[in-house]
């Protein structure tokens, strides 16, 4: 089963100061459009949220207590474009077995995930679980591939900011993205310090990103820290879609390799990554893959037995 993108490696020789590269450009006029937020259902295990007309909203199905959008790469792209037109910060989280299992097991993280405007099915096991409930999906919306698809499809006047990973990775990523979409508008790249952020850091990040005025802020931080950072700091930002894409920077820049296509289609990306780093990833994959499966089976049994109430966060 797929799990959340690997944690970024901390580098002891890194400076504590954040590094940023900004590029100014004329701001474009944007219209405001009201978009509905998918929210976490608290009722029946069969809860489905229908799309709202005119704003790119997507139907969602409750999975382990989290509303997950029945999305494709194209429909998710249209949704984030609609969110980018809103005059407020919004947030998108591609979620796999790790994220959904953590949210079900940890009520505090569940509350964080509930606040995201869009939760996407990032792994094939998530797709299979949604299809069991009638979603009819043919593929996942894998964070790194979705980022590549979105960047290829949003040239100027769409504006992009990249937050996370190392300076070297961001430099390599810029080179790759300019080949992917020569007309891309990169309004900033910021490599934050590889340590817990302090208030002065957050003030600096917000000032830099607000001045850049991006439509999309692509965020690559370790594990569930990424989702928490996005939600904890939404109030600091005027607008923009914050997308939690994990190790997408490392993968798209070529620093790490993607799993073979056949392994991705069969839900074995986790096995490919495990073969690369067995000692580091083995315990994590065992914990979160097993957590997802057990909670999902528990929900299915309750659903089939006629139970209508959503199981508690502790199962």
C-alpha cells in the first residue's frame, strides 16, 4: 500500500536562516468565487457529499472518518483553480493510508485534516476502498504526479511558490519545471531551516509568501508536520492554495526515483520504497498500513451489520 511521502532528511550543516528566491511580476486581476468545503461526516458510514454546481466541487465519500474526494487528475486540477480564485487561503491534501490511518487513530490530527478544503485519494489502496463504496475511480491522484500535471497545465498568469526541502533541491527543481512548462511563473522558492520553526520564522515566511502573491503554494515538509503547519498558519496568509505534496520536490527534481509503473498501478509503491530504506521505513509501513487495513475492515463490518454511527477516533 502507498504511504505518505518519506520524511525529508535533516542536514546538520544547514544554516538556521531560511533561504528564498523571489521573482516579481505584474499581478493579475482575479474574480472571487465561492467554493464549498468538504467537511468530515459525523453520521452514517454511507455519508456522501454531492458536488456543488459551478465551483468545481467534487463528490466525496467518508473513509475512516475523513471525507475523501472522488477525484481524477483533471477534476482535481479544476477544483484547485477554483480555489485559487478565492480571496482567502485554502488547503489541499493528497492523502494515502498513512494520513488516513493517522487521522482515524489521532483525534487531534483528524481535526487538522477536517479543515482542508480538498482531500485527494493519493494511494491505490485508498482508491480501492472508495470504489468499494461506489466511487468508480480508475486511478489515484498521486501528489507528485498531480503537482506535475498541475504545473504543466497552469502557465502564466498562474503564479507558483515552492516552500520546503533544501536549496540544492529547489535549484534542481526550478530547472526541471522550466523544461516541463517553459511559461511557468515561479514567484518564489523558500528553503526553511531544518529545525522546529520559531515565531520569527513564521513571520518571515508569511511576509515573503504574501509579497509574492502566489495562486499556488506547494509545500514539502516532513510527514504529518506538513499538514499541521499549513493549518496552524492559514491565518497569516491573504490568499493562495496551499498544497501538501510531501516528497514531490525530491521526486520531480530527480533526486529520488519513482517506483516502476506496474508497482504503482498495483499499490506496491510502498514495497519499492521499502526496498530502498528497509530499516527506516519498515516499522512505519507496518504500523500505518496495518492501521489503515484494520480500521477499514472494522468500518466495513459495522456498515454491513447495519451500524449507522461513525466509529470513534479510537475505533
